[in-house]
């Protein structure tokens, strides 16, 4: 005799695993999972099942998964990436257990890799001078490249013919990119978090201007109010006013109703999907990185003498480092970074090279002895 649950488990176990992955994906969509998790998690599960020949749900065993993870470690996959695959597979098998497809999660004892001891990419913070050069490069590069002659004897010189309308559009593109970088540096937002913020999540007129980050768009899924500096809030206010003026002009040209305000769903800033590639080119244009062509590919070199690199997430490291350098208490900096562990704020997101350690030492109490003390010490030593 078997129970109804055991019969259901046996039936589900003999079905193709792809059928269960599709049902799980539909469940994630109903739950309102973020786009990143909704696309990445099923893709990771499918890859493991395909490469370990897991065709049926009953083939999903700890031994097969651990063997796949070992193979990836031997092939050079980082611990953090392996943990991401493990997390996706654990989430899938947990759902299978909750929905009666499995009696229990067979992968609950698959170990987590030590990601901290296997850090592949160490980031550094940008200096004040580098930040100013980066913002200037981001603002000027789109138009400067369009005005650069690409062929002929004058190749590389400025003077290409670009109409005024295109110049105005490229100038706006550059100003928006510079504003994107500035918001990332002054708020600590991640790229995806900034891309999720729409006009309805912006409050620039209150006593403390802030951006509202929804839980589904935040990494830790808690949601947060991101305070803004007054000068940054003023720049965003001017940018949104300009965006509204352009929308009104376009509506008038098309003989459509002129909007009184921007729709709440309008993105505050149009963060491009290729921002990583754009950021690399801006680094090169600013002289912070170099670029060379190898085998027809453009290779950007942006690693310093310590082996630390600069990428779009390094702007968040810059935010944390500048908080520490400004003397912000660790607990406050931790809250600003939205970290659950203060050691992450202090040790990972703070670049010691930018801290004024010498200046801090100079602030210590002077230990020089007074003249009377030195005379007494000399007399005592002579008597000995």
C-alpha cells in the first residue's frame, strides 16, 4: 500500500524535468519575481540538468549536482557563480517539495562554496580627480565621437558634419550618462536598482529628497528610501523638467494632447542595457583605462598596480569609501550601503588607499616630553 502523496511523487518523478521547470517559472511570474531572477534562475537549472543528463525529476540527486559543481570548479568557475547556480537549483527543488512533486528537497545538504576566499574581481574606488574626469568624459564623448572624422587623411580630427538636431540629442545623451554615474556614486545604488526607478518613485520636493526603491527591485528584497543630496536633487529636478518639456514639444508636433506631467511609469533615467560597455569606453576617454585591439577584439585594461579593477559596480565601492573618508560612523555608512554585515562595509567596500591614514596619525596626541621632564630624566640617568 502507498499513500496518495507517494503516488503523486512517483507520477511527478517520471515526468520530464522541463515540465516542472516551466511550472516553476510560471509560479515565479505569479509571485512577481524580478526580471533578473525570473530569467536567470530557470536558465541555470536547465543548464545543470542538461549537462548532467537530468531528464526526469527523480534524476535530481545530490551526487549529480555536486559532481557538476566540482567540474565547474575545476574548469575555473568562481565560487560566487557556483553558489548562484546552487541557489537557483535549491529554490527549484524547494518549490517542487512544497508543491508535492518531491517528498523533500534532495539537495538541501549540497554545500556552499567559500566565495570570500575565491574573490576573482577586486574593485577599487575612484579618486576625486578620476571622478571629475569620468563625469566630464561621459558628458562630452557621444558628441565628440560623432564630430570625429573616421576616414581619410584627417582621420581622428574634429570636424565631421553633424546637423544641429543630432548634436543636441547627443549632448543630452552625454549629460544623462554623466548624471547616471553621479547618482550611482552619491547614492550607492546598484545599476539594476537605478534602472528600476521611475518618476512615481521620486520625491524631490520634501524636506529630505529621496528615491523610493521597491523591495522587488532591491538585492536584499527589503526596499529602501534612498536619501539625496540637495545639489543632486536639484540636478534631477532640472533633468525631469527638461524631459517633460521635450515630451510636450513632441506631443505638440504630433498634434497630440500635451501632458501636464510625466507619467509615473516614466523612468527617471534611461539606464542603457549596454552600460558596462559604455562605461569602459568612458574610462578610456577619461584616461583612466587603456584600450587595445587583440584578434579583432577591443580589450580594455583598467587594473591598477594592486590588481584591482574599475567597473560600474566600483562606483558603489567609491560611495562606501568616500563615506568612510568623510568620517561617517560605520553604523551610518552600513545603513547607507544597505548592508546587513558591517564588516562588508568596512572591509570590502572601503578602499584603504583613498583613506588619509597619515592625516589620522597626525591627529594623535603628542607624546613629546616637556623641557622640565627632559631635565629630570637626564639628571636621573646621570645619577645612575
